[in-house]
C-alpha cells in the first residue's frame, strides 16, 4: 500500500535524522522538509525513499508538513505519517498501525504509545483543554488538586494497553487518513509551533475517530522547550491565544460535550 511520511527539520543533528530515516526504510515516500537556513542536511537524499525539500522561509511546523501532505496526495498516498525528528523505534511500527486503520475507515488519525528514552510512558493522549487546564499543567499547584486534575485530563487512569478514541493526539508521531484530511483540512498554518496538533485533533475528532493505539510504541526525546526558553514560551503563549480564540475560551459547549463522550468509554 502507498504509505508516505514527512519529517520537518530545523538545524537538526544529521546523525539523529539518519537513525530515524533507517527506522522509516519501509515507507514508500519520505518527505523531509528542511526549514533550516542552509541545506547542510541535504546529504540525507542518499536514502532512496527520501525526497528532500529545502524550505528556509521556515513557515512553521504545521505549514511545512502541509507541503509534504499535498505532495503525498498528488502521488496518491492513502495514509501519511507525521514524524518528529527526535523519534526512533525498534521493529515494525508502521504495518500494525496502517493495518488497524485499514480495518476501520472511520478512523481519521492514530498515535502509538509514546515512551521517553528511558522507557517510561509519556502521557500524551488528552481531553480538550480549557485555558485553566493549560495554566494548571504549567504551575502544578496546589499539589492535591493538580494530581486529581492531571489524572483525568491526560487520561492517566486508563489501562496502558487499551485502544481508545482520544480527543487529542500528539503530533510527534501521527498516522493520518488522507481521505479524512481532504475533508477536514490540513494543519492550520496560523500556528507556527505548538497547538497545531491539538487544533487538527479537534477538527478530526468531530467527524472521525482519533485513536490511541498502544499496541506498538516509539521513543520520543521530549524536550519541553517552552519551559526552558523564553522565546519558545512566547511562541507557546501566542499559539494558545490563537487556539482559544478559534475554539472558545471559558465558554465552549462543544468541548464539554466531546470530553464527556470520550470519558464515557471508560465507564
């Protein structure tokens, strides 16, 4: 089956990208969109399945992936993986995810289990957030209230091996059903970085299943850059404003309805 993937780079380490591309050797077409100022990473085209596109205007994460999604659609790809450069995995992750999506055309997006480099679980499936959710997740206080909140918001109470329809999937490793993408749209390029995957998840979740699939796992070098860099934090805040302006701040009936429906899976 014609399956494609894309990676967006920005001043990435070549050795890290080579390791990832080797993991994706079974992908028919791998688009590498390089937002770096120079094309030093172009040597990656030595891999036969790689199409390298230098994109120094750096329009952002989602906008760069959109370039690859359009090319994937042009070549007739049915499924497309969005992959972060700080990812790697062992064994076959691609086939089980594609096969599961192929069995249910009501699935619009999927995400595998995501692990830290030490093998511990990253709690990335989530409910749709309110501004209060974002604030509490940053300050983590008061402790007792925060623990109760995060257990529900990040669906930590759900069995780790359970496949379910999660409102929000992380964009670090996502399988897209391109037929669904043609219906609901690609990434909103108003988001330079952060929240673009949450926005896409919300648009997709309204009409399709957004499935968390922990039967396979990948490793993700999560950096939490917005907590370490003032520049990235400003981008994070700006993206949060764009997100809540689009979907609603404190009054969002659809958010409550969809979150309630998601939680009902576990009753």
